[in-house]
């Protein structure tokens, strides 16, 4: 039998909108080795709103393409299917956020943190030599890792506001103060959102455990944990958690570097912030 916390969480998550059907289909097709780029393009082009927003993102100054791209098919040729998938997910995720909420949770700063975490997570995956599919999954996990906070800001604003304030005032982890005031953490809410969106088991695990410091076989989770701290260290946006956690031994072992050394090794990440802001302005 479900306990009251799980019942509360299920009630909250059921209120959240599902991803557009087109995005769900894109995710399913990109995970199918037998699916063709033509199949994926057809799905996007059947959603006029998604098509317009994807093309607007592709034609932003960040990509610096020599000529304007007027079709998703042409976009695939220029920047690749995985990037198209990431753009579609970014556009869909942003469409779920309202500009204001009673919790005074800054959604613009939240988006910047989420998108930079996504891009850095993908960079870390590339450093580890992961496949293009795994690198794309790391982007998705980074993008969605904190979306449980959106549930709280929208449907439990009073309690979430108290959690945000105590976290900031006393420099405590936000997921800890969420448990105090809400009885649930954004990681738990994120897990159920990921299940609702029918993400892969590995993605669900990465979102559910992105604050877990124990050793893990899930490289996606490790990339998201590290990227989350790097984004905070670089002050790219604000996800509401003021604490920057040093890499635990398992993460340092995975990447062969400490948090400060990794930030130095990655160099100037200004382009990551620019890309994220171009998404937000779509």
C-alpha cells in the first residue's frame, strides 16, 4: 500500500503536463537503432509549433550557420540528429515552465542552470569516450535532473518557498530542506516525472540519484552530478541550491580529476552559457 508521501507525490506529478507526443516519439525513435533520420524528421515536421521553435533555435547566432535553415531535414544535415533531439527536448521542457510562481522560484535562472548542466554533462560524457547516444542521454539527464522543483514551485509553492529560504539562509542542501517542509525531495519528484515521460531506466536512475554520493555503475548519473557542481561553480543560473559539493571519491575516480581541476581542464565555458541563453530566448 502506498504511503502518504508517495500518494502526495503521485497526485502532484499527475498534474504535470506530459511531453508533447512529437517529443515522446522523437525520443523513442532516437533510441531505436533501426529508426532512420527521415522517420524522426517526419515526426517533428508534423508538429508545426515544434518545427518553428526548433528552426528558430538552429538559426540563432550560437550555431553561426552560413545560411538560414528552413527545414528540419536541412538542419539534420548541418548539425546532426542528436542535436536536433536535444533542441526538441529543450524547447518542450521550457514550454512547461510558467514565468512566475508563488514560491518566487526564478524560472529563468533555473532554465539557465538546467541547460548549462545538460551541455556540461554531454561534454563530460565526450571526455569519457561514450557513444553519441550515451552523450545525448547525458544531455537529457542534465536538462531534466532538477525538474522535480518545477512540480513543487507550481503545486506546493508555500512549502517550497520555505525550503528555498532555509536552504539559502542556513546554507543547507535544498533536497534536505525539501524533505523537512514538503516531505519529499525534488529527486523523488523528478524520478516520477521521468517515469511518466517514459524515459529509459538509466535516465530515470540518473535523475533520481543525482545527489547520491555513493559509487554507481551509472555513468549518466556521474556525469550529471559532476556537471551540476560545475554549473554552480561557474555561476551559470541558479537551481535554488546554494551548496557546491566537492567531487566524492567515486566521481573523482571516474573522471580522474577533482572539481577544481575539472573546471580548469574544461577551460572557458562561456559558449555553453551562450548556447543556453539562445535556447531560453527561443
